[in-house]
């Protein structure tokens, strides 16, 4: 149903143009979903949503502009350097109504800094990545990649048990979440080691 010149169905916004024909304008989510599709057909968009939920528990933006920048960082962060590749910022701006080139350039800069975050939003996303990887889900990912990377089960278990570093930049509340996930992972690793010995 068209209301006020706009209709949203199936993640695609349809906008009435001057000739009153509907043209499809993808929403940001429908634009990003195919970019998160792996070659084997598995979508990594669920990872983005899960990490976003953790990050939102760690940081509350102070203004609508901060909230917009934080949301874009969450949505684009798993694409790595995609925004830095020639033409991709323009592609996104042309495809998704309401996106601006300047804000996507700032998002790309924030993504580059996630290993050494500077802003509160960057710290929240970086901490969410660390927390997400610290639990059993992260451990299962390591087991999945182990054979391809030439690691044994024992290598993975030893690395998981010795992982205790805590970055200085962690936001308030993140260290406790990180510790809880690591402790759950350690307990699982200890039980698995008992079974293997």
C-alpha cells in the first residue's frame, strides 16, 4: 500500500516518482544482506545483528548524529575494507536513499580503527567483537577453521585456555561480560581435555 509516496515491502522501499510509477529503492538492510553472503550461501548478517546487540549494551549514543554513526558502524563493520574500495561508497549512496558519502567515509575510518579504537562507539563495537569471539560460539568457529589453518584440536584448546588478555580501552561493563564468556569457554575446554586424555 502506498502512503505519502512511499511503500515498504520485503525490505525494499518503493517511491512514487514524478510520473507516479513506483521505483524500487533498497533499504540499507536489503542493500547490505547480499554483501554478507558467503560463497557457500551462508549469510553473516546474523553475526552483525548479534554483535550489534552486544555493542548496544555497552554504549548509548548521546545524540541522533552519534546514534546514526554508531548504527552505520555496526552495520558495515563486518565488511572490512569494502567501503574503501573504489566505487563502493558511491554505489551505496546511489542505491540507498538517505545515505551520505561523508558519513560512509567516517564509517570506513572507524572500521579501520577497530583494532585500536578511539571513540566510545568504536570501543563498544571492538569490545562486542572480542566478547562475541570469547565464548563457545567463537570456539566453535575456531574448530571449524582449524583444519583449513593447520591447527589441531589441542592447539585450539591450549589457545582458548591461555587467552586472558584484557585491552585497556574496554568500556564499562565489557570486562565482566568478557570474563563470563571466557570462563564458560574454559570450563568446556577443561572437560574436553579430560575426555581426550
